[in-house]
């Protein structure tokens, strides 16, 4: 190697280091590139109504991924979010004739009960989160399949207010209402993680649960609170999804499970806990939603869509792992 | 004298969970015999053959988890191999279906071994990679077989079920197909150098690496073995049902049951702890709950709720016991 090569080498290393220090820039870049590609496939996408549709999809995903992020930071995971969302939406649909507010409240109640049960299992009884939440998903699916024929035989369409919140927009039909709710959730979650004691303890438990316990943290209480919160967020996301589609069924949110985990992982939250942020998850949710629009425009059919979706999630996670281990 | 007593106590503690699982299985079988009006060879045949897919899947999952990974794509692999084999085997003679079967097992092993290699190279956590492959596999299954259909040869069905239409009373073949893979897997994990290297890798990655174990090879082998077992589960499914079904929910449910079975069977999700044999007993228990619940006259949806709740309750009791043991120390 000659001396003249060295500065160039060093400059390249410096730019890699810059990216490693600011992984969110990489994600932002990926997002812009994806939007550009989608625009090239379908030029009408690069307009307010095109991007509005992506945000409409991203908002419930982002809220569900917030639940996932909170739990992954503690080293846990919630594989019941999709079923909790579906159950909440189903109950909200059934209670819609008695008014939108009652419908939303009963939907959130589903999330509260399911989330708290997960929290009791994981926090107090030390059940592995994977088992606890997978079993919760199976239990909820069984319950709602049999309840759909017995006690919840009523309405399967949701109240107008829920439709507006989940699918409507304001400001000349440009900004969806659900984006507004997402911004609210995002602010609360980021405040919780960055500015409160609970947030610091969340990171501490994920980083080293034994150290956290030995320094006097009541780990089970934190688990209980976070799993309950995750259940509530999943329920909220489910109600918004129902508002977008206008009707509820038992498959409503099932396609959201992988994306909710993937959004957090792509956004740099470690599945082993202790590392990550909600701002990364937001970018992850946006990337996945743009990807979804792109695959829809390509009109390739569900089978190929699933394969491509899985491949891209894998590649993005790989890219992120590569960039962040470069330092 | 005291050494013997102490060793016995140690053995009991080490194998206590396994013994408990086998005891639970015996109790369930006894209960089932009392529950139904007539218990004969038809019931035995039906239980053994229908438990095959979950048993295979649990063996594969146990090997992968013992190596320190987890395969959330195992159920999707079952669906993929089920759909592929049903498509390829339709209207083929027995010998051809056997060759296709071997080909599919090898293909599944290669594909899942490749997944293990990706986990090594990318350093993306197992759970994320296999969650992504679960989507890729079920997408591929839908491409190969868009809706339920396909078929296989009569001989191939006899091989797994003992009869050409899947409803016989002879259970020799099923029992053989149950025992042979279990024995091979148990022997491989406990007695071979490679099997021990899988335990070492799952137990402590750094210690294994420093003692000269090729941890990357261990991961690829673990995943390949798991893939082969999931492939075998797909073949058993085509033999039992006589067709292929590419639905996503089948795979998701099978994955849940396989993870539940191995944890119930004493395999720790942290890796390095547990045995294939324990996982097999637990897999039969998890499968066995549905015939018991249906014999009690409970509808399938409620049965699913009861099954999920039972898994949670058992894990809660295990958690409490572990907590008490830690406090006692």
C-alpha cells in the first residue's frame, strides 16, 4: 500500500464511523430511497394522498411496535399483540351500537385484561415471555372464535367516530387522524423512556436483570406495568385498524405481528434488551409501510409478497447489525 | 454410603422434571382410557400416528434450542414441506414417493442449515431471522400449492399410519416411525461428539469457543437437524391427511405447540439444558390434550383455550418452584 492511499482509507473509515454513530441516518436514507423507488413505480404515490395512505397504515403499526419496543427493552417480547388488537377491535365493533366512547373503552378493557395477565405471568410467575404471550394469543383466538358464535353475535361494523379516527383525515383530507394519535403515543412513550424513572429502570432490567433486582428494583412491578401498557397500546392499534377497514373479523390484525417485531428490530432495538429507542422504531414502521405500498403497487400476489417481505426484513436487520457493529 | 445417597438426590433433581413429565403422560393416558367407552387398537393407532408431526417438530425444536437458538419458522417449514410433498407425490408410485420424501428431508435440512449460516454471518438474533423465515417459508408454500390439495401414494401413507387410507387399527408402523427418529436424535445428542458440541455451544458460547468447539458449525448443524425434523413432520402430515394445506395459521399453531412442548419437556430456552426424550414426552402430552378434551365433550375452540391455559399454569408452577429453590439456597 502506498502512502497516498491512506487518507482515502481513513476518510472511508470515518464515514462508516459516522454512520455507526448515527444509525438512524441510515434508516432515514433507506426510507427516502424506498419512497423514491415506490414513486418511480407509481408516480402518483409522490403526492399527499399517496403518502397519506402510507401513514394510515404506519400509525397502527407504529403504535403496536411501541408496545413491542417497551417490552423488548426489558428483554421480553409480546407475540400476542396481533390477537389482543383483533380481540379489542372485535369487542369495540360489537359495542358500537351503544356509542363510540363505550365501544373504545370496552376495546381498551380487553387490552388491559390481556396485558395485565401477561404481566402477572411474566412478572410474578417468571414464565418465559415467549411462552406466556404465544399461549395468550392461542387462548384469545379460542375464546373469540367461540364467543363470536355466542355472546358477540352483534354488530361487525364499527361506530362512525372510530371510522373517522382510524381512517379519516383533516386539513383538506391530507393529515389522517390516526397519525395525530400516533404522535401523541410517540410523545408519551419517548417521554416515558427518556425522562422518567420507569424508563431508566426499563433499560436497566433489559441490560442486567440480576443487577437491577439486587439494586432494589421490584422487577415484577415493572413487568406488570409494561405488559399492561403493551396490551393497552395493542388494543388501541386494533381499534384504529378496525376504523380503517370499517368492519371487524377474527383475522383483522394477524398480518401485523411480524411487522410489529420487525419495526422495532429494524429500528435498532435489541431483542435481548437494554438497547434501543422509540425513534428508531418509528422509522422502522414507516419503512415497512412504504414497502407494503410498493409491493401492493407491484401487484405480485400474496405468496410472493410474503416472501419478499420476509427477505427485506432480514436484509434490513442484517444491514443494521452490520452498520452498528462496525465501530 | 452418603455419596450414593447424594448422587441419588442429584439424579433425582436432574431428572426430576423429566420423570414428572412421563408421570403426567401416564396419568393422562390412564384418564383417557377411563374416559372413553371403548379403548382398543384403533384408539392407540390414532393417538400414535396423529402425534407424529408434533413429536418430530419438538425433536427438531429441542435440538435447535439446546444449541442456543430458537426456530419460529419450524411450523412454517412443516407447512412448506407438506405442500411441496403433496404436490410432487400426487399420483406417483410408492418408490418414487419414498425418493421424493428423502429429497424433501435433505432439502429442508439444507434450507434450514442455510438459515443457521445466515444467523452466524449476519449476527442478527435467531428469533428475528426465524420470524422472517417463517414468512418466507409460508409464502413459498403458497406459491407451490395455492390451496389445499395434492396427494401421495398408498404405500407412503401405510409407512406412517399403518393403513392406506389413514384410518387403520394397526400401529406397528406408526410406533416404528415414532421410535426410530427419537432414538437417533437422542443418541446423536447424548453420545456423539457433534451432539455434545451442540450442548456446549448452547450452554456457554464463549467457553465452547475457547475449548475449541466450532460454534458456527454447531449452529448450522443444529438448524439443519431441526429443518430435517420439520421436513419429516411435513411428510407425516401428508401421510396422515393424504393432502397438503398451505394455510399460514397451521404453521403458526405448530410452532407454538413445538415451543410449548420443549419447554414443558424441560429444555431451557436459554440453551444447553434439557433432553430430546423429555421433549418427546411433553410433545405427546401437548398433542394428547385435544383427544382428551374432545372425549370430555368440549368443543375445539374451548379446547384451544383450555390447552393454552394449561400450558401457562404448568409454566407458572415451574416458575414458582424455581423461585422457591432460589430462595432456599
